[in-house]
């Protein structure tokens, strides 16, 4: 799999941008639960008041708070609050503040004189407990009575320790009493109270302190409802803004990831196609055509999809998982064990699914190959199937391949479908567990409702991150199988190799083809197909090859363009061993017409120009005329612009063969190779074509493989093959006299009188 990703090096910068965008998207998504928590905790429960440090406070109230502070803390508070006194303020300042803080008309206020967040946090810590104490002493609820009783008890104990008489606390103002106490006694009492409050949850202290601040704002004349509404609206707008940023990042990641995936798919298809184009017949036998098509389409599609998923999810999930764990632990560490339980549950589910589905993924691609193979065979051989009335048999064969693939696909899809319900079950159980544990913490005051909500969201984000990674990990095996199949093609060693510095052809021996002691054996075959072949074909001459079926005629002719390489001996073209020259340059010298005419979808003109794009109109018409194709081309409505269907299915076998011959003629090569290319022509057309070809190819070397004696009667030399060996070389008349096998072939096709007349 990793070998495939080396082809992504050209997309490195885009991948870097994707990672940055994913980090930004994760940051946006991870920040939303905090704002949700703030809306619940601060916006709803605390009325929009963020901390115990009030924006403004009455002078008499701040003096009450000072009673429960050390001198150091008192100085810190005074350093950060400024006094608002109507006698000290200018008229403009007074008018500004009295509208905002109406109680300024009747009493002095202290205004917070800092915007430093760290200072405000420090002030909140300093003011929290004093505000709790003052709020308790001024309230009439049951908890306040308990605090008052505790305070009175501490005062009585301290008084008795000083050997003083008990204090009568009835109808006595507690603040006046505390303020009148000796400093040493008061400090000692405050320390005792701090010890009592030390185990009190921070959330509870903060809530009571904020309640004090809210009450103070109301008494000053500030509309606390406006504060609450403004806080909720501002927080909501921030959340909408963050969500929009996250969506933009997600869209950009999707666009860029798709682009990278498509780019990788294009590169792999290109490289696979280029490699297959260089395959010799040996490599082609190792990969079926159906398999190569599947690898170039379905397998690359799997890799492309996997690449997009990795860029969008695998890179994103770690940001969410790590960030979610950090945020969740920042919210409440006492429930960290729940995260461990959630992750463990997800991992167990995934391992079970992974171990079940993995073997099926390996089997799936082979079944796709099989279905493609059967489909291709049936569609290609449809006329034969109909002729032999074997439609039902082929339908059963296709149905079996189809059912095998469907069965595996159904199993895989069912297992994958089971994953999401299982994960939802895990997530819901975890949510219930968090609520159950969180409710206890809320009841003891160790946690706020908003914090519990945030913890649930963070835990779900963590679980979803592991779920996303798990889903990808289940998809990876199939993509890995596909990657291995693509690598098999890309890493396949090519048998037909070129020298790094190829030799140049000898212009003095232009068109000369020479076989020297050539033997050939197919890979993995037990016996040689050709044995010790020797002959020379020269320009201006026609060399023909004839022999019984399986004698090696086509194999011999296919050695010249290096469709195979010789096992022993060597083949010289233009005086050079073809293994030491450029394959491209070698094939540029050859006009090849295969045994089975092959045409490509397009027009007649595009097919004839296939070997020579720059051929002019006259050259194309001349080639068609020589190949005896001009008559039927002119009969068509669009003539040379007439459409040719895929594989030339809309022309007859003879027309297809003539167009293939015309294509080779239009190339005007040094060497013509006709591999039984006249078999579909009638005798009259065959004779006309050979006569016209003889004139056209007077400066070229012509090599013809033929089954019919009539096709090669006029050849300058005929090479007779029998079981891969040369059993005779000469002209038609010479071979009739001295080659028994040629004589047998000739008599099997023509009568003795016809041969004598020839």
C-alpha cells in the first residue's frame, strides 16, 4: 500500500494544506462544546455573569468583603478597582455613569479598572469566598443560617480562648461585630472559616459568588436580563461563526482531497497503461485481459477512494481524538475512566468485525476478475454461442460468477452495516453512563450541568474519531489488495528490454532482414517452437513462409518486431542485432498486418493514418487503392470519414483485412510483414492486391505468411517450415522439384494441371 503512495509526491504541498485545514476544522469542532457549556453554565445558570469579579460594586458591599480578606488581598482588589464618587467625578463622567449605574446618585461605587484576563481571574479567586460569606450572612435561607451559626460558634470559641465573657449575638450586626474585632482575632477566625470551606467544590463557590454579583447588579440598577440575553446571543453568534469556519475548512478539505485522489488515480492509470503497453506476449499470458481491465479500473478506483478517505478522515481523526481527550480531561478528570471504557468498547467491536471481514476482501477482487472474464468471453463469442444454441449454459456460467460475487458482497455489506448500530449502541450506553456519574457530581456541587454536557460531547467526538479510524481500517484491506494487484503490474519485469545506449541502424543495409541460427522456446514450455532458422530477406524481394498449422510461421514472423525475443541465435535488421537497437526505431521501420485484422473506433481515415499521422490525402487514397479498399469506401455515404465501430464490427472480415493492409501501406515502411493477411480475400481481390502491392513495394522488404499457395506463387523466395524447422527455401518451381512437404501442400490445394500451368 505504501509503495502506491510514493506516487503522491507531486501532491505534497496540497496534502500539507489539507493537514492545516484539518487542524483548523478540528479546532473549530472542539471549541463548540465549550461554548455550549458556557451558554448553560454562564448564560442560563449564572445569568450571563462570567466570574465573581463584579464590573461594579457598591462601596459598602466591598467593605463587607474586605472583612473576610487578608490585607494583601485587600490591596490587590483596591489596585484594580477605582472609586466612583459623584463629588469626585466631572459632570460628563457623572452623567455617563449615573445612567449606566443608577445607584451612583445615592452612594459610592467601585468600578473594575482592568481588562487583563489574568488579573480578573486572580480577582475572582480572591473575591469568591468572601462573596460566599457575605451572601450567606445576608440571606435568610437554611444554608445561610448554618453558616451564620458556624461563624457565631467560631467567634464564641475565639472569645472564650481570650478569657473573655461570652458574646450575646442576638440582634447584633455580624459585619459590625466582625469589623470591631481585634485584627489578630479576626484573622484567626477567617483562617478557621477557610479550613471549613477548603473542601467545598470550586463550582459551588463560584455559583454562590456569582449569585452575590447578580444581586449586587440588581441593587445598583443594572438590568441583569439584558446581560443574560447579550451573553447568550454573543456566544451563539460566536458558535455560528466557528461552525461556518469549520464548514468552509471541511469543504476545502473535501475538494482538495478529491483532487489528490483523482490525481493519484490518473497517475496510476497512466503508469499501469504505459507498463501494459510495454508487455510482451509472455507478460500478457500472466495477466488475463479481464484482470488487467479490472486492475486499471476497479482496483485503482478503490485506491483513489481510499486516498480521499485517508486525507479526509484518517488525518482528521487524531486531531479530534487527542484534542477531545485533552478538552474532556480539562472539563472533569474524575470521569476520565469513561473515555477508556468507550475506546475499549469501540476497539473490541472493530477487532471482531475486522477479523471476520478481512479474508472476504481478499477474495472479492478475484471474484470481480472472474465476473469480468466470463462477461468478456460471452460478449466476444456471442455469434458462436448463438450458433451452437448454448445461451442457457452461458447464462448459468455467468449466473454462477455473479452469485459468487454477490454472496461475498452481501456478507461484507451486512458486516459493515452492523458496525454503525453497534457503535451507536456503544455511544448511547456511554452517554447514559456519563449522565449517571455526572448527575452525582452535580448533586455534590463538584460539577455543573454545562460541564457534563460538554463532557458528553467531547466523549462522543473521541468515540467518533476512533470509529472513523476503525471504519477506515476495515476498508484498508480491500484497498491494500487492490494496491498489491496494481503493484504486481507496475513491478512486473519486462522481458523485452532495451540497451541504455542503443545502436544505430546501418544505412548501407537498409531493409535487410537476416535470421542467424535462430531458435525460440516459449517461457515455461518443454520444447522449442523454432529450431536453427537461417535465411535472409532483402529489399525489393518478397519472402514467403508456408507450412502446416502449428509449424511456427506466425511465431517466426513475430520475432522480427520483438513481440518475443529469440532463445538462441540472432535476428539482424539493417545489419544490427534487433536486441541492441531501440524498439521504437525498429518498429518504425515495419508495416505490420496481423493475422486477425484489428481496427479502432474512429473513422476510416483515422485508422489509415494510424501508422503515419502526417500522411496527406493522396497517400491515404493511394494506400486504399492498392489494398483494393477504395471501391467499398467510396460506396459509403461519408467515404473516408465513415465511422468505424469498436473492433471494426461494422465492416466485413474482408473489408477489415483490406483496411489493415492499407494502414500498413500508408505508413510506407522499409519492411512489410503480412501474417496470413490475405485469408479473408477472394482469389480475384487477392490477385489484384498482390499485383498492386508488388509495384508499390519494389524498394521494400516483404515478408508474407500464407496458407494458400496461390498467394505466394510469385514470391522471390519461399521458406517452408515443418515442426519449427526449415525444410526448404527457394522459388515455387524449385520447391516443387526438391521439397516434398511443399509439394504435398501444393497438391492439397491445386491440381497437378493447375500447378503445371502456374
